[in-house]
């Protein structure tokens, strides 16, 4: 038992021991907790102060046990664990402060199930903490996500109905390898039989999932996060090709996986990929690179770069 646990954490651990082994004596409890008998009795006192009916009896069949008919929540949290849970939920989903939010409702039930002295702090944090909404938040449907999780676990091929950012909708038969959460976005990493290639689909854009009854085997030693990173810049509507006159080793630290695949090209290197949003690619990704480059393809990205250059030129035209 770690020595840095708080008294509340040790008291909750004592509760678990007494619940699992009715008749545990103060000496036995002390050994299990790694403390003195006096300290063990003090933790039992903390439980009683919290309203948990811990009874004690002397004699060969004595020891601590919970009062008859005592009903306890199935999960126990220390105060630090409870606060950490609330903080994690609010960090990942700011809307969870609302009573009508699905995750917010679930969080409220967890907080209410906590012992009063632990739950009070968690409830206060939830009530008074504010979280700014994420303008890029895209929350998947829990039912769709559940169906995909089941298919991944069962290694069963599915047909997904997918809607692109532009509103185009299509069906694809896929082998669902894994679900990956990346920067708050949920992705389905899969092999698409529609294009016979690895694809990454945003789960929030999956409209429906249908089992096919066919099974599959994922690649051996699959690293879902690494494969997702490698393929985020593949398979989008508009192709991209950006050339650099610098060695690959100098350019690579500035290239994010969704931008495409960086390859050697003569004494320089080339970034080959695709995007669904050429304007974003130009404004948010290429514009931040601290060295020269040439956009050799595709036409949509070239047009987006020229439009961005024209805007910047106009911004300082009166000073030229």
C-alpha cells in the first residue's frame, strides 16, 4: 500500500476490505492497509462519520462488518479520483456542464452515487467550473460508435453509410480494424473494399452501420495510432504535391501526418497527399512553413495558395 494515500483513500480501501471479508479484525485491517491498528480504527471512524454503518463485535467471530441491509454503490472513488474524473470530462466535452447533455447526465449520476464527503467537492467543481465550447467539436453518435466497437471486437466486416463534409453520401464495405481517438476526434481505421485500400473515416460522419456476416483478420502487429497517422492525408478529394529544395531531414519536423507523405526527391524532397479542404491546407499548414516550397499539384491547392498570396499582397499594397 503506497504511503502517500490520503486518509479518505485509505478509508475507502478499508471499506472494500470489510465488504469483501466480513469479520476482518482491526489487526487484520491494519496489516492489509500497512498501518497501525490505531490508524485502522481511525479509518473505520471516517467511514462511520460518512454515514456508512460499519459494525464491530468482540470474540472469535467478531471483527468489522457492514450493517445488515447496507447498500453501497459498486464503484468507489477517492476525492482526488472524483475531481480528476470531473476535470477530464469537462476538458474533453465542455457541454457536459449542461443537465441535458448525455455525458453530463451520466456524470451527474456518478457524482450523486459518491459518498457525501467525496461527492460534495466533485459536485462543487462541476457546478462552478466553466468550459469554453469547442468550435471544432464533432461528437459521434453513441449507438453508431457502439456498433463499430462490437464489429471491431468480433472482427466482422460491416457496410458503413458515410457522409462527407460536402454532404455527399455513399456506402463502403470495410474491415473495421480499430477506433482511434485523435485530438478529440474519433476515427474508424479500416480496410475499404470499395477502393481496396486503408481508409480513415470520421466516426461522427458515419450515418449507419450494417453487419455483413463475413469475418476478417486484422494485420499482425497492428499499431492503430501509427497507421492512422500515416493514412490521414490519403484518399481525400483533392490531390496535393509540394516540392522542397531542402533535405528531407530538415523539412520532416514541420510536416504533420495529415499533410501527406514526405519522400526524397533528388537533393530535396516532395510532399504527396490529398485534402478535402485546399483553402485550409494553404492557410493553416503551408503558410506556417518557415522555408520556400513550390506547389506543383493539384490545381485546387495551387488556386488556394494564389488566392492567399493575393490577399497578403493586397494587405501591404499601399506600402510597396
